[in-house]
């Protein structure tokens, strides 16, 4: 029985190592995902800016076309002035021309505003492009680093796994199952040391008779409070 407890203890220590490395791996993968999301967000922001710029330029073109039409109208109206017979009609055409000129001025102001806004947006687009290019450069470097770290971790985990296989070969399947179930229920820790009369898994006191049996090593002792499998470090004499 002592041997089996020793093996269980070994298995627990290997599994904790694997858990730790797996957590490192998960952290690296999460870092990668965060970086990729950052790139994606800045790509989307850049797309939005480009769309705004395109909409603004389209608006400016419409304004310019309308301005040209207004200009043509004014020329036509002014030409008509020569052929007009009545004062009333003359006044009406003059009013038309003055209204059209007012519209022209407004359109010219609009176009100037469009140009200013487009310049601002172009600046922001350029900034966004630079940011994205920098991020892409950084992520490429970081990806290589992370991949190298991941490869290293994989190799170490593979080593741990083969050590684990050797250890579990000495244990019966029911015992391994019990160990696994306990690990799932008890935050990954199924086998713990008992010291100074207590279980170090839950820090609860172990009845003296049970504690003495631990030294005898004739049977597998589980903590009556947390059900973890217990072992003791050294063959100290029973108290
Ligand atoms: Zn316990």
C-alpha cells in the first residue's frame, strides 16, 4: 500500500506541474487572442473612418454639381433679362438670380467646410493606417515569440505526460478514476500531505487513530472532511 500512496503522491505532483504549464499555455493563447482583437478593432475603426471620408467626398461632389447647375441657371436668367418686356417680369427674374446667387454662396461655404472636414478625416485615416501597420508589425513579432514559448511548453508537457504514464502504470484503473474524480471536485488536488495531526488540504484535524494508521501504511487513508487521499512525508514515530 505504501508504494501506491507514493505513486499517487507522484501522480499528484506531476498533474500539478501539467496544470501549471497548461495555465501558462492558456495565458499565452489569451494574450494572442487579445492582440488579434486589438488589430481587428483598429482595422474596423479605420474602415469606419474611410467610409466617413468617402461619404464626405460624395457629398462634396454633389455640392459641386449643384453649384455648377446654379451657375448655369444664373447665366441663363441673366441672358433672359435682355428680352424681357415688363417691369414685373424683370423684377421676378432679378429675384431669381439673386436667390440663385445666395444658394451659390451657401454651396461654396458648404464645399469649403467639406474640404476642411475631409482634410481632418484624411489625417485621421493616415493615423489609423499607421497604427494598424505598427500593430500588425508588433503582433507578427509577438506571435513568433508566443509560438516559440508554446512549442517549449508543449515539449515540457509531453515529457510530463510520459512520466505520468509510467506512474499511472503502477496504479489500478479504479484508483486512478477515484483520483481523477477527486481532482475535479477538489480544485485539482486529490492527494495531500497530513502533518501535525491535520490534513493540509482542508486544514481540519484528523482523528488520532486514523492518523496513526497513516504511519502503518496498510491502507489508503482519506481525509474524513475533504475526502482527499492522505500521505505523510517521513516515517516519524507515531505520537
Ligand atoms: Zn482534508
